[in-house]
């Protein structure tokens, strides 16, 4: 019991305080209930009403959207043979934040990757705040598996695709190549990149803290593979052109060369070869000059290959006829303060002879009869001075100066191929126009991509000039090395000096451009040999003509083009049979002698001997 003292000092017992237990219980229950309601309300708010922010935060730690790799479309030649294909490869990547937590494993990883340890450490340190870095890209899946087998924390792999080019150097300039991200960089790969590359897919996955995929959540977007592309190129003809071009550069000591083979009626390019070249399967930063497609990007003065066009312009204007006579004596004529000369005094020539003998003086006398504007427009109508429209990246338009800008010597020098610049493809197109009865077609690298031809030259004039060009490859012409047994070939040689320092050097470009067969023209081909060694020959007939002859002879056989010169074809067949008989005669004689002596050659039986040497055989 407790006590208290009153005012008088008397001690009295303290009274019991009043205590409301029920009220206190109600208060506590009320407070706890309110807290519960608040917690439930907050939970409802977080889980149902305003959950996006926290869901995003949670997802950012574990949910990832990863790309689904897709392959580029395949590129094939006109016969369906693969020229560019995509093959699945693996890329090894790492999480720098995870890798830097295990520095003791980095030496093992560097050894597996085949890179210096300091290089790996520096790369990871530079990306220490990132969660992704490529360690090794586009490698064989077995190699990637060997790296992952070390089980270094934070190292993973993903599927990608790598481009391969089965034809290698032979088609490098046409196809181009792709970069490490599989995007087209040059050639057809660049021109048709959007068509070929397809659309990568995307997938949502959940990854654990080590970056491993533990669950596939959702397919965001399905991968769409690239579309295939069929080129007009025939890989067999391309191989022939590439092989003969390489052999010629080795034979002549030339620094570069180009070949274009085009279908006359459709404009489809069957072959386009250049040297020097490169390997598109292993592109490096060196020798960038070798990656240039000279057939469409390099400008050259066409030299004498322009002369049939000059003759056609004269015939179309009516200032000459096929029978017009030209006196080229004494082998030169003035051209302002310069001279126009022939390689020798050719004497008196008719119009056909001007082409046959490649007379600069003859074409100069023809163009002197033409108005400047007329001659300019005639050249322009054949495509000189503007792009052919092939669609190849970086194609040059060439240079054809306006007639108003010509000097007093311009027209005369243009008549035999100086003062204007063209590409090899433009020459091939102009000759195809001559062979197609004056109808111009647009060159294309895509099979079946044809357009209606445009009549740019009188058909009679085109046919007449084509017949004149046939004499160039016949006895007495400048390119008998380009003749093909069994076929009439129309063509023109060219030898142009290279411009240098405001003048012309003693370096040359050698040409041959031709059409075959003349009776039913199928193919136009131009050969350009840059900077041949003068000691080994510079003239187009001897330097470039054999490339045409060997390439087209093989192409005509591959394409089953019937001969249009039956007499020559039969004579050639008889010659080949005679050679075969001459080779087999010594063998038959030895076998007959052995039989007469009662002995057979070692390992031989009567059944294996030639019929003429076997017992009872007929000669």
C-alpha cells in the first residue's frame, strides 16, 4: 500500500487511480487496424494501380530483349550457282562488371581468346560501367565452345552470320563485301544491301545475375531472312575472263586491266573482271586501290575504239558513204599547232579501210565535215558523258565536254579518241548498240532486269559499220589475234597514250572491243590493259586481242552459240583432226613393230592396242 502526507503532516493511505482498460484496447486495435488498411492500400497501389515504375525497375535487372540474328540473302549467278552465302558463326561476349570481379581468371581467358592479357584488361577497364563487350566475333562455333569450356564468369556467346564468297578473287569487284556487322560495303552487297540484309528478330528473356538465360519470356519480333538475288553474271565466263586477264598482265608486264562481257540484246553483264584484285573473304585495310572496280569507276581516253562511232556519225549525217576515198598521204595532217599522224603512211583508203587500218587521218577528215554540235550530240546519244544506269555504286559518268567549250583542236582529236573520257562499260554498251541495229540497252547486273531498247542510231548505218569492223580481225586488219575460228568477229583495236602533267607520257593503255558473231550478234566485249611494258608490246591487237579471243571462244562454246563461219569452222576441225592423227601415228607405229616382233609393250594387251595396230585391225 502506498501513503501520502496531507497539509497538516498527517500520513494517510493513497487512493487507487482510475484505469480504463477497454478504452486502451480499443485505441490500440484502432491504430493497428489503420496501419493495416494503409499497408493494404499501399500494396494495392503498388501491385495494381501504380506498378509500372517498380515493374520496370525489376525488369531492368533481370528481363532483357535480345536480338535474333538473321542471315543475308544468297547471291547466285544466272545459273543458280552460289556467289555469296551466309554461314552461322558464334561471337563471344562478356560482362565487364562481372569479369572485373574475377581478375584471377583473366589470364586464362586471354589465353583462350588468343589476345595479350594487358589488351584484355585495358578493354574491360574502358567498359567497366557497361554490361556488354564483344571479346571475339564471328568465329567457328567449335572455337567459341572451347572458350566457353573454361567457364570464366561473365563470358557468353551468341549466334551471328558471316558472309563467304566461293569464287574468291574472281568476282570480288562485282560482289563487294560486308563488314563485321554483316552490312554491305561495296559492289552488289552495297547496292542491294536493303534487299539482302533482312530484318533481325527480337526476344524477351530473363537472365540471372551471371547473365545466363533462365527463361524465354516472349517473342517480340520474328526474324525475317534477307531475299536472294540472282545476278546476270555467268561464273564460267567470269572465270575465263579473269584467267585470261591475269595471264595477259603477266605476259605484258601491265599494271592493271579490265574486261566486260555484255549480252547485246538484253544488256545483261555476263562477266566483269578487274586486276589487281583482292580476297573478299579476308578484307584488310591494306591495298585499298585493289578494291576499285575499274570497269565502272575508272575514266580513260578511248583511243581508236571511238573510230567506228566517228564513221557512223559521218554516214548518218550523209557527209560520207562506204565508198568515199581518203588520201592519208604523207601520213600526217596539221591540227592547229600540232600534228595528227598515223602509225605509218597508209596511203589512199576507203571508208572501210579507215577502220581496218585504224587511220587517225581518215577519221579526222570525216569529222571535219561534221558540225561540232552534231558530233557532240551523236556521241552523247550513245551514252558517252553520262552514267550507263547499271546501278553499280560509284559508277563514273565519264567526260564529254560541251561543244561550246571545244578548242580548235578538240573535234579532230575526239574523232580518234582523245579529249573525252569514258569507262570500259560505256565502250561495251556503245558496241552493243552498234551490234543491236542501233538500239541501246541499259547494262544491268541483275538477271531478268530488262528495259525496252531505245533506237539511237539508224539501223542501216549500224549494220554497215559492223560489217566494216569485221575486217579488223581478218587478214590485213590490226587485230587478227582476236579472230575466233568458226565465227565472224567485228571489233576495233585502240592504243592511247596516258595523260600526264598537262600533256601525254610514253605510257599507254591498250584496247580491244568486239562483237561476236557478226551474223547474229550475241555478245559485246571490251578489254582494257593499262600500262603494258613497251618492250613487250603496246598495240591493242597484240596486247588485248588475245584476251578477247580466248575468253569469247570459251564463252561461245559454253553457251552453245552456233558458228556463223562454217567454212572456217570445218577447216579448223580438219586441222585439229590432222594434229590428233599426227600425235597418234608414232604410238601406232611402235605397237605394230612390237606385234611384228611377237611382243607386246609392257602392261599392254591386244584389246588395249589401237584398232590399226591390233591383229586384224584396219588402217
